[in-house]
C-alpha cells in the first residue's frame, strides 16, 4: 500500500465570501490488483449568510445530505474518492474537485465542482454534506448523476431535483416539489408543518408522502399502484386517487410508475 501525504491550496473562487479548507492528507492506495483510490476532503463556510434567506445547493455527482440545525453558520463539506489505475491522472482529478460556500443578507448557496474524468480514471465518488441554520423559507437542491438526496429538518418550501438514487425530504414543510430520475422518493411533513402552497412529487420508482392526520388540502395521485390512508373525497381506484382532503388548502399531486402512497403518521 502506497500512502502519500499531500497538502495543497484549493483554487480561489469569487463567490461572495468563499472560505475553503483543503484536506490535510490524501490516501493513494490499492488492494494490489491494479485498482487505486485517491481520497480527500474540502470544507467551506459562509458566516455572513442571513438565517432564513433563500438557499440554493448544486451538486453534480454523489450523495447530498442537507441538515437544518441549531447552528449559526452555513457550512458545507465534501468527501471524495477517485478510482482508477493511474496515479497522476487520479491526483489531477482530485485536485480539480472544489466547493464554494457563500451567503449574505439576501441569500446563499453551496456549489461543487467535479472535473471531467481522464484516461486512467474510472470514476469519482463525491459526497456533500451541508449544515443550514434553522428557519429556512426557501431551499433548492439540485443533484445529477448517481447518488441520493436527503433533506432533514428544513422548513418553508423545499425543492429537490435528484438523480438516479432517489430522495428523502422530512421536516416542518410549508410546501414541497420533489422529483427524482430514479430511486424511491419519500416526503414527510413533520412537527408543526402545515402545507400552505401547491406541492408535488414524482419518481419512476416508489413514492410515499406522509402527512399529519389533521392535514387538509387537495390531493392528486397517479401511479401503477396507489395506497391512500388519508380520507380523500374524489376518485379512488388502484391506479388513480384524485380529490380533496379538506375544504381548503394546498393542491397536492403525486405520480409514480410503480407505486404511489399517501399515509398519515
């Protein structure tokens, strides 16, 4: 096993108060069969991000975990592993990976950079974790490629566009818009969350939405298989549920090719 300790300065980016911390050690090693891995991490924070302002998170590859917590500062950290058979190109790809975290009184964001793969590099696994001060009113997460998206404890309107690994969104939501190119999707309105706007979710796999028992509003569900535990006044068939869950409230739409389900806790 070959262990190389490297330190390097991440590329500076003008993202409105960007702060980057490079990984202190890189592990370039392999199991002896010609397959190598190059590992590292980067972190950034935005101390000027104003709590509750709109936040946009963009990640091009790998898993994304967003947590709304009792913290004062918006921060992000990524961990990466580059897989391949050639040390030089693997190191080059690793050094090209970056993260930008910024924010001010109007809003903030987190964005990652993953360079194109080179000869001698098979793939890169890049996972992103973002900690957000509680009180968000608008959160947008876009993730493409492999991997999943997880958003926990966030309020307001949460928008998620996930790749092939599906998505989970849970918290005191006011509205949600969740889509996935593949994988299961689950949305749970928790705590004192009350939906007040139009919400939607879609996936080619299984889709589940959990609503408080007292939740009112409108509901539209389409899928190959549908199960609804909430009382819905309207059309109820094995493949289509559409109607109202109350005399007033949000319009809710669910669509899945395999199974769509609405439950109450």
